[in-house]
C-alpha cells in the first residue's frame, strides 16, 4: 500500500504502529473455521486475477480497517455507539490479527472515536490482512511495475476462491435477495468504500436501491461503524480530487 491513510485525530498513536510480522507457518495461523470478513473484503477490493486494487489506496485501507473492527464486533469483543468504539470483552481472540488489534484498542482505551481507529488501523491493515491471507496460502506476493517504481502486489492463489465473494454478493443483490449478517457487513463495506457502482455495473436501479436499503437497516452498532467509514472515505475522496 503506497499511500498512508488517516488523519490527525490522535497523532501519538502512530509512534508504535509497526505491524506484527509473523513468519509464514500455516499450522500456526488461525484455525479456518470460516472466512474472515477482512479477507473477503480484500478479495472484493482487488482483481481476482492480477491482485490489483479496484479502489484508491486510502479507500482500500480504511475498508480493511473497518472489516477488522467488524470481525472483533462479531467475536463479541467490541461494539459501536454513535461515533465511538467500546471494548466489551478483552479476552484475546484465537486469530493473531484480531488479537493484535484488540490489544491496541485495550492499550489505548482513552481513545474511543471510531474515526480515530479507522485512521490508525488503516496505516497497517493492508499488509496485515495480506500477511494473514498469505499464511493461509490464499495469496502470494509478486513484484509489479518497472524497476524504479516496483511494489509488492498480493495475487490470489486461486482465482475461483478470490472471485467467489464478488460473484456471490453481486448475484444476491441483482436477484433481490436478503443478505445474511456476514454478507450484509461485506455489502456495507462495499457501499461505504464506493465499490458498489463497480460491483453492480449494469444492474437495475431497483437492485442498487435494495442494497443500500439493506445496509441502512443493519443493526445499529454496525450501521454506526459503516457511517463513520463512509465519512472517512468520502473525505479522502474529496481531498484526492482537490489536490
């Protein structure tokens, strides 16, 4: 991720922002009891063949940060109230990345503004989620670009697995289906990072309206987080267009 998202909500948080860098050891990674939301959003936000982002860097980073917070919400560790995040259960989750994020939330408990955490976590979310997926054999790193502007791109190891999130969500929305809790959260991330026009390209207006209606009817904690995500991404888009 070449650019640094975020803002000036709590600058001192960034003093210790170096990401945890576990070696690849699939056996030590979190047990694959189910797909993690941040992993699915990573797939959704990147091309299933090349691994190139479908969004600008800041939107991807903030979306991944929000997805990690939703994972903790799903694990019963945090909740969202208005524009604030609250830790509800400090016991560490089994997943190393969820554990890492929760530890930081607990250590900096005086900071409760959700946007502060989206900004802070967004500085490392891309590399951390990619590392977790690499551990599980879902991605492989490749160098991309000319030698003077090379960067690491994480390419899916299985195109069908990578495309499943996109295909499943697109099919359900285009066929006016109600989304389950997991896919509703994934759809909310897509809407608030402005990925939905690409996801629903060519779909009837009624399908797009139903998607947004379902997101707006999400449970209040999730709805509050998504609203903050939308505000952060919207601000970043405006800044990007005026610079």
